């Protein structure tokens, strides 16, 4: 974007949000080039609107000027979802962080997109309710971002991910309109379910400016168990055994040896350092039942090879175990200067063989790969450890990532379970979708965003947007997937 | 100005090789940050200013870029963001990666002395001109007390002159403290009462000793009642905390060395500190002395003996005081205690041991009040915003008295509450404990009534 | 190729009058019936219809054909009856893949053999197909506890008029790759494509089941008890408020007017506790627990009540929980009602003569946060009614979506919201 265009645009945006909240200072915009992924790209202008109406006006101004728009909430995306690869305007929601309504009678809360996930549950607690989806990043990530990525979390195993808990949205569309879809009631009786369609669209269909979510009564008690296994294979077989036993745990998380070491170094959560793998399990419900289920689950764990099963004896111990688990990614900082997280999914029964294959990749390439993940869902998070200051390592790690995702796809799984396709995996999406599949999705995108201005360069492979938008920064030539597969056999 | 290239370490490294970071910045510490964003919702300046540049993650990123030469250390925007930080270290508590934000920030500040006029003035006068100099401090203290005795604060309030005078708001709304004429120095040794359990040194401090002399006396009393010999070194000491947090590395280093020397050779089990900012600083002398190879090791050893007063007393096991204080008290966590020293429960335990005292929790008790060393002088607007929400939470909590553990916080919150027209005194945890152990004097009326 | 030639090239064949009858939609009859063998076949068939272009009405089990407006045009009936296989089922993964024409009962039986189930119970599972359930978003009585169709579908393959068979989602329980087109097709009434294959996640069957029948003096008390249960932990698997006549339809006679029927499912201890809690809530509301014994067909009849065969008119209100009272408030004395208070749903069977006025009243009472639709009605009555009500705010997008996926408007033309 040339300087004159930028100034004109900035002027118009400032008229909407005020001088403080729209800026193009090259120094300041550098701070909006990153999220929690390794990807970076600079925006031209950053806007921090304060209301939905302002968002709509900002979108309209950008659309009229044919400038790309990227929504950025807490920027905890692990897929480069907020990285403005085609420059343009970044909209952040730092000022839109109000809980607008807690409507316990209708089991709903209404929030602005910038509300931090955890703070919503904290605000609900005194009322006896909570908001279920609990990404490990819940202390940082926002409901708006969760809607963007359809975020999951440890406790979404039993109760469902973000889309299962969102009943309505107010959207700022590329047309500059503000439209409400869905709302307070459960489900839609007439018209297409645009709420469901929008959740997980990673900012490519528009921007959520207001969100209606379900809230749920807090379970009376939660019991957390830690089962210690000699290796990941035994632990992953145990996952299937638990599921088959008829117990419905609220969460089943797995950590391997390396992860345990990192977690313990970071938070002294109480995981045994000599374990080959650990399962963190939780059941919730009324006290009598939880007691019974806890015992049954402990029995299944022992029978499936656990050398030790420990029950968190009080809330403090339980919190410590979860804090360790939820801080796991960040704790990797203790093992290695950099890491690269994958988010593949495989059917639960394919966990042992997939983990073995990942192990083999690690052995072959010499890069350490640790695993800490939502085992109950088969949602793997292999973390490849590396040092970005060593030449060649980053590229090598990207190749390893490709290989792992291919593995997951081949096992009948997916290339992303919760982090989203974003920038990072848009070539990998071909591992699971054919051109026909993608073509239909692209048509739908086109309905919402005819000029390709909403978070361009994301979700879809090798996309180039025509028009006046500047092309992708030279550093971001699309990464071709190692092996492009055609649809059918892969998908099923 | 020309546009800067996208920083993409990984690809840039492949192209240009590993950049050599600026001297004075420990790149390993900087790279601990994985930009996950978990610290953002806990950062007071991000909440007030909404810009990534004023968030912990943004600051780490800027420091990284500066260290790699992508932006200049003396870029005014770099400075603005770096000095707009409260240095409250709430981000450290929030960070699962173990980023040592306070240390990184001090390194960065040391490399870029502030250019802004107000900031420079505060530094010249307060950090380098006054605090390190015992005699000047004493004279200032004398003026302060004389002014209070002459009811100057009331005059300032009535005339509204506080709004224009430098430091006016603090002069007009002083905390309940030593308005009485200067009292005698604490004796070199206050002997233990009952069975002797420990021998400790007590840092009486710079500002603390001038403005909160009584708090020091009550701290000594509480220690003695709990079986400690309390040793007070002869020299008047400034531990260098304010200087170090503000990036005045040389002043800080000199003061650290002096403080250590004063406590050396006294056969102490611990050095007890009742000012959170000083305690947190003294627990990190190793870092302060990192450029002094000889003393670095000694600094680390010294730091291990430093304890916050309530931390020490709770660890020792408090003897229950006899006097009841029937009051509803909320505790405000000083940043340098809760985030800097991870001392959270102990002051609360020290308070609840007082018979009759009911401890209530206020919202966000561990959020910075905006005092932040000299920050309330250098950045009054942001500081005021933080103070305003603090005052709101205090009022909502229904507490009759606020207890804290750092002179800066006590001054700031006191001023805020008085300006809001609230008669809620702010005192030190050790004040309440001291009064409960039988100390007389300087208690605010509401406390006096509660003790009856 | 001329139109006739193209039509002649359609799969299937011209049909006789007798063959036509089962495919009647309102008062229209098709001239052809197509019965694709599988998903690809369906896509190819659809392509031919699109070339013509020929209006296609998709047929599953036909249990929801009285839903929606009368089609504008109707030439080809596309029946999924041959696409009825269970393609994949891995009990340990709790997932399966089925063809859209599979009957729900057949699927449930296969799952049951492994101690599992799909906790969705739309009306008439012996006839209803998986595809029809998705298209009509037909849910049973468990929606407040188990969610709706959208919460259990993890993947989908859809044949489009373009002749393409495109998939979305996958066969793993957690997946955010690409757009969630499952949501788009669920409840779209077949206006965007022919749902050809569906992947579900399933669950382990609950350990025990129990029922509680309670009698309450007013509908308000019954509704309040039902919503109060939903707001607490241990919500029942089904909570239904029935008036006397609806109760009779379900095989029970009573001398009281309002009944709250509760179904509990889960682990034994949980069910016991939930029943105790419900009992005390019912008593607190001034109600009387009448027992836990119901005729064996009770729950099935209750499930099917809202999709009656024959010429009945059913109006359905979906509103926020707190608006249910307002709905009951405008119902005529002795209305035939079955409500699911925890889901904010009220079904009313209304006499054809009053359908329009009741519909109007309910729409006013439901407010702008609610929706009131005609869930079933004979053709003659439908003509007089605005079946879907005013198009929702996002309607321009909906129309654009239709245009993007079915540009020639061959799929169920006119049956959906706003004439889509
Ligand atoms: C340590 C760590 C642990 C994590 N654990 C999990 C986990 O357990 N489960 C999980 O699902 N994810 C996890 N994540 C990933 C990340 O937190 C989630 O993707 C989260 O949903 C992102 O929220 P955010 O507010 O940071 O959104 P951002 O990162 O700012 O944005 C995410 C995407 O949504 C879009 N978007 C943002 N706001 C809006 C809006 N208002 N309207 C439309 N689109 C919008 C953006 O353009 C972007 O594509 C983790 C990340 C980290 C760093
Ligand atoms: S400082 Fe810590 S919490 Fe904040 S972004 Fe960096 S790693 Fe995350
Ligand atoms: S020290 Fe305090 S103000 Fe500074 S970045 Fe950290 S949390 Fe924010």
C-alpha cells in the first residue's frame, strides 16, 4: 500500500475510532505481525474499535477501499490465523471485552468478542454456572477467537467444542452490515444455520461482534486421576479401554515423558518424572457417582497397565495437575528455545500406531518430539523442539510437521482438531479434502466475502487474491504439501 | 522513516546467519517468551492502554527486536513502551514459560535512559539526588513532618494548590503515618522476648524510615514478641530498589553493595524487610551485581537470607497477640511481594492471627495500584487509571481498613481513597500486628476504636 | 440436446399413477422417480436434472414431508431408499459412517448390538432416514440434554447440482479443518444439495432409564418445573409438558389437565439422585408425583406426536426459556399441547380453521427472539399460512448461499424459508 493510500485510509478509520485507536506508525504495527505460531507478517494499519458499530464501519471502509482485513483477538492462534499475510488492516478486540449479559434464566451469556475465555467462567461461577470449552490457553484466548477457530479443550471431550455452545452471533460482514444470526433460543427453526457455519471459519466469513453462548450448571464435584504408564503405547491402549468400559470421563489427557519433564520444570504440578507416559482423567457429577466412577476408572487403568493411579486428594492438588497440563506448551520453553506444535487428529484406536510412527520420525530426523494432547478425542499435539537460531532447523521442522499431518490424514484423521488451518496448514488441507470439496467451501466463502478481503491467505490452499490488494510478502511463498492427495479414500 | 523488514527469525537466519544480540541483553531470557499471550489479561498497562506495545508480550517482542538491531534502543517509541511498564511483574506470575520479565525489563531500561523530561527530572532529584543520601533524606523528612504539623495538607486541599504543585497530591493526601515529630532511632538491638528463636537484621530503609518510622518500630516489636533478637545496622540504608527498577543500574549496584556490607558479619539468621519493593530487590542482588564478578556470588548468598516480614514470621510460627482488633480488613498485595517474591498467603495469615480481625478479599487484590516506584510521578495519567479501579474495588469490598506491605502502595492508595472522600485508612500489615502486640501510637481513629 | 431428450436421459423412469402416489408432496406429483445406488450415482443424477433443469424433491422416509411450504415445481422424486448401507462402524472409536437413506431404526439396532446408540430420536424412526433427519433437523425429546442433530454429525458427503460430490468434516470426533458444511445442510431441507453420506459420533448406551409422571395444576407450574430442572445439574434426558389430550394420544388417561413427564438416563446413582431432586421440585411447585409407570408406547408416542400422519396442523414455537409462558399465555383454552420446556419448544395441534389466527398470536407472543413455524399441515391449509414466518435477519446471505450451490434452483424449489 503506498503512503498516500495509507494516509487516506488511516484518516477515515480515525474518524470512526479516534486517533489513539487507529495507527500506521511502522514501529507500532510491527507489534501486530505475530501470534503464538512461528509465522509473521506486517500489517499496514491497526485498528482497535470499541463497539460493534465501529467494527462494522471499519469493515465497510476497508471493503470500499478493497483492503484486506484480519481479525486478531488475543493472538494466541497456533496456526498463524491472525498474521496479516496480505497486509492491510488488522482489527483487534482489546477494547471489546465486556460481558454484556449473564442470563441464567435462559442459560445464556452474551459477550463481546474480546472477552477472555477464563474470565467468562469466573464471572459465571458465583451464579453456579460455567462456560464449557476450556482451551489450555483459556487464560489468554477470547470467545471471539474461540468462535474463529472453533476451539476445543480438555473438557470438550464429553460436552462438546465451541460450536456446540454458541447459539447466536452478531456479524460484521464484508458488505459493512451488522447482522444477527441465531440468538438466545436453542437452535434455529427457520433458515440455514449460519451460526454453526460461521464458527470455525477463522475470520474468513466476517467478524463476530457479539456472541450468545450456552452456560451450564457447575458439576457438584470433579475428581481427577493421574494414571502412570510405562510408555505411550500402553497409555494409548488404555484410552480405548476406558472408552469401551462405558465410563464417560469429562477429560482424558496424555503427556509423554519429555512433556512431563518440561511441565515439572515449569510448575511442579506433581507428575512423576520417571513415568513413560501419564494419563490425566477427570470425571464429574454428584459425589456418590463420582466416587464410584473414580474407582471403576482406576481399576480399568490398573488393568490396562498403569503402574500407579493417583487421585487428586483436594482441589489444590487437582488445580496443580491441571495447571501443569494447561501450561504444557509454554513449559516447552524450558526444554528448547523454540517448538512447533502440530494439531493432528486420528481415530482413538489409531493412537498407538500413530504415536509409534511419530517416534520413528523423531529417531530418523534427530529432532525431539514430545506429545501432550487430548487423548480422549484422538487429538494429538506433537511438539517438535528446535532452535530457530540454528540455520536450517526451522525448514526441517516444517517438513517434519508435514509428514506428521500426512500420517494423521492417512490414519483416517484430520490435519487440525482445534487450532485451525490458518496460514500454516493451508497446504496440508489437501491431505483430507479434494479439489471438489474445497471448491464448494470456496463458493461459500465467496458468498460472505465476494472480494476476498476477509483474512485472505488463510484456510484455503495456495490462494491468491486478485484486485488491488498487495500480494503476499516475499517471505510467504506458499508451502506446498509434500504429497497432494485426491479426495475420496483419504477422507473417509 | 523507512519501513522495516518483516522480522522472521527462522528465514532470516537461513539467509543472513545468526544475528549477534546487543550486549547487556541476555538473549536466552528473551527467547523464553513464546508469545502465547497468557500474560496479556493480567497486565494493567495493557488493560488501560489497549495497545500490544504496552503488553508484556509486546514489550518482550520489542526488546527482542532491539537486541537484534531491528529497532533502536533509543527510539522514542521503544522508550515510551518500556517506561510505560509498571514493572509490577504480574506477567511473571501469569507466564507458564517462566519468563523473567522483571530482569529483562531492567536490562532493557539500563540500555536506554529515558529521554522524557519529567522522567529525567524525577530520576535526577529522587533516585540519584535524594534516596541514596541519608542526610538529604533526613532534612526532607523533617520538612515533611513540619509541613504536616503546620496542617499544610489541609491548606493544599482547600486551595486546590495540590493539583498544580509537583508531588502536590501526595502532600495534600498523606497517609496516616508519622505526623508526630521525629522519634528516636530504633536501638541497635531489640532483644527477643520469651524463648529466643532467631536473630534477625531489620532493614529500616530510606523512605520507609522517614515516613513510616512507626511501622519499623512495630515490625521490630512483632519480631521481638515472637522471640527474635532484632539487629538494626548503624548506617541508614537505601537498598537501591527504586533505582534498579527504574533502570539506574550504576546507582543500584552501588547501593546494593553498601546494603550487603552493612548486614555482613552480624551472625544473622535472616534479614527481614517490611517494604516489598526493597525485599524483592534484595532477593535479586545476584542480578544487580551481575557485572561485579567478585560480589555476584556473595550477592546470591545474601539474597537467600532476605525475608519479607510476614513471610518470615509465618514461617517461624506466629505467637497469637493478646489484643483484639475488631475490624474488617482487606489486604492489598503489593506487586513486589506477590509477583516479585511470590508471597501471597503469609500476610493474610499474619492478619488473621489477630483476634477479632475479619479478613475480606477485594477484587483484583493482586493488581498494581499504579504507584510502581516512581511511576506515579513519571506517568501520572496511567497511574491514576490504575488507582481508580483499585479504589473502586476497595469500596466494593466493604473493608474498614486496608492493609498492605509497601510504603509506595500505602501512600498511593491512601491518597486515592482520601481524594475519593473515603475514610478508609491504609496501613501496613506490621502496623496492625504491632498494635495487636500492644504498641501504642499513630493508630487511625477507627483502629483505636476497634481495639477498645 | 433438447429438454425432452435431457429428461429422457435422466436416471430412473417415467412412472405410473400408482407409483406416483407415495411421492405426493402437498398436491403435487412427480413424473419420475430416481433411486440412486450410491453417493456418486446421486451426484450424476443430480447433474442431469440440473442440465434440464428439472425440479427435484428429495425423499427419505417421508416423515417430514408436511414440513415447509408447497414446492413451486416438482418433476423428479429423488429417493434415497437404495442408499441404506452402514459403511463403517468402529465401536471403539464411537464413530460410524452411513448412507443417507439408512433408516434410523436400522442404524440404532446396529449400534445397540455394540451397546451404543445415537442419542437422537426424531419421530417415526422406523421410517425416517438419516438424511431426512439431517435435512429436516428433526430432533426428538432429548434435545435439551443431548443437543440436536448438529451436535452429533461429524462429517458429510453431499451431491450438488453441479454433479460434484463434496465432503466436509471427517470421521474423527474433533476436527476444524475447512468449513463446517454439516451445519449448513442440517435443517436446510434439502435445498442446497442431496445429503448422501453422514458420519456420526455415537455414545455408550446409558446404564439405566427411569420415568416420572407428575400432575401439576397449571401449565405455568409444569413449565417452570421443567425449566428449573434444566437449570440445575442432573437435567433429565427428556422433560415434556402435555395437556390432557396429548397425554391420551400417548396412551394414558388422566383426570387432571397438565402433566409433566420426565425421563432420566445415565448411571444408576445419577438417575436416582435426579429423580429425587425432580420429585422435590415437583412437590415444591404444588404438583403431585403420579408414579413411574407408563405404557410401553408412551415415550414413542410422545416422540411421534409432533409429526402426525394425516391432516393435522402442528404449529411449533421455539423461544428462549423465559418466553414459554408468553406462548402458553396466548393459547386457546383446551389446546392440544406438548412442550419441551428445557428446550424452549412448544408444539400445538390446532384446528385448521383457527391455524392462521393462532399462528399470528404465537408469533407476537414469541417476540423477536423466537420463531414460530408450521411443522405440519395439509396442502389446503398451508396455502393460507405463512409457514416459515418472516425471513430471519441473515436472509440475504441465505439466498446467496442457495444461489451459489443450486444456481438453477432445482432442489426442493419453494419449500424453504423466504421461498428458497
Ligand atoms: C499455550 C497455548 C495453548 C493452547 N491450547 C489450545 C487448546 O487446548 N484448544 C484450542 O482449541 N486451542 C488452543 N490454543 C490455540 C488458541 O488459543 C485458540 O486457537 C484460540 O481459540 C485463539 O483465540 P484468540 O482469542 O487468541 O484468537 P486469535 O488467535 O486472535 O484468532 C484466531 C482466529 O480467529 C479469528 N478471529 C479472531 N477474532 C475473531 C472474531 N471476532 N470474529 C471472527 N474471527 C475472529 C482470527 O482471524 C484467527 O483466524 C492454544 C494456544 C496456546 C498459545
Ligand atoms: S511473557 Fe510468558 S505469558 Fe507472556 S507471551 Fe511470553 S511466554 Fe507467554
Ligand atoms: S510488569 Fe506489569 S505493567 Fe509491565 S508488562 Fe508486566 S504486567 Fe504489564
